C-alpha cells in the first residue's frame, strides 16, 4: 500500500510542476491555454511543430522554462514507471491482489484528477503559484510581439520629445497621431512619472518619452520630425499615407467578405 501512495504522490507532484510551468509561460505573454498545452508537452517529452512552439524556441526565457520542465519530466516519468512496476509486482502474500491493487490505483488517480479540476482548487493552486512566481523578476519579461500581435513592419518604440521637436507643446488631440496610424501606449515624463492612460487633453512636454505602436517608417519619421512648416508638412504626408493605407485595407477586407464565385 505504501507503493501505491507513493505513486499517487508522484502523480500529484507532477501535476503541480506542470501547473507551475504553465503559469511561468503565461507570465511571458502566452495565453493560459497555450501555456498549459506546451508545459504538459514539455513535461511529457513530446514535441509539437506548431506556431506556439516556434514562439517558445525564439524566446530565451521560455526556452529556459521548457528545458527545466523537460529535465524534471524525464526524472518524474522514470520514477513513476519504476513505482508503478513495484506496485504491481510486489509479493501478493504481503498485499492486496492484482485486481484490487489496480482498482485502488484507478480510484486514486480519478480522485486526484477530479479534485484538481474543481474550480475552487484550481483558483487556490493558481493563486499560490502566481504568488511564488511573482518573486522572480525575470518572469516579468514579456514577448510584446506576441502580446500585441504585431506583424512584420510594425513595432513598439519609445519616441523622445526634443525641445525643438514637432510634438513639444501639443496636446494629443492636436498632434492627432492616431490619424497617422500611431497609438500612444503611455507617456513617461522627464521627472520619471508615467501617464499610463493619457487622454486627448494630455499635453506633450519636452523630455517626454512616448511609448508608441505603429509602422516602423512612421515611428522613425516621428522621431526626426522638427517644428515649423517642415514638421507640419510631414504630418500632412503621414495623414495622407495612413488614409490611403486604410482605404486599401478596407478594400481587401470587403473583398474577403465577398462570396466566392461559382464555376
């Protein structure tokens, strides 16, 4: 009976390890569903050639997490197999029959799985794992390309507002960067304070750092835009460029919704 309890304990520990790995992966920007699948795959030593696997291989922190899961998983699976063999090959005179031993094993596994899937248990375990992993600052490194679903040609960048920069002294409404295809995620003032949700009435000051999302060429142009007529003309060109871009995207979207012509 001691071997059976050991087997069930190993299974429970393995489930906890997989959950820790899943939460760790989710803290790097992956969705929880994908994180659980990849953590389970890594622990079991099974590889899947999916897009999510590629994002793990290209991310150093995710690779480290998966590597640890694979090493721990190989040891855990080996220990489980050995314990399972010992459980069912022990001297029958000293323990229950094979059928009874099998019934106890199936029942124990079923109880563990059912309890693990209960929402209150899931919340408690997840909260505990999140608390432990929150102590690791390394897990705060996110894959922003994955989080923001960026495509080629798009980027997230900081734009420093110079004293003679075109943005200096303008409000976000006056700058109208959204019409250029740029999104302002936050503003870091020169004193260090951060405006996490700037509004259209927020004024841009020299020394501010704007965290922007948009096309590479648009971000580069904004960084080097100076005050005066030249800057206003660059803004006007950016508006026209974004208008044409939106019209093209709208046409492609409408074309995609049209029914495919029959033969």
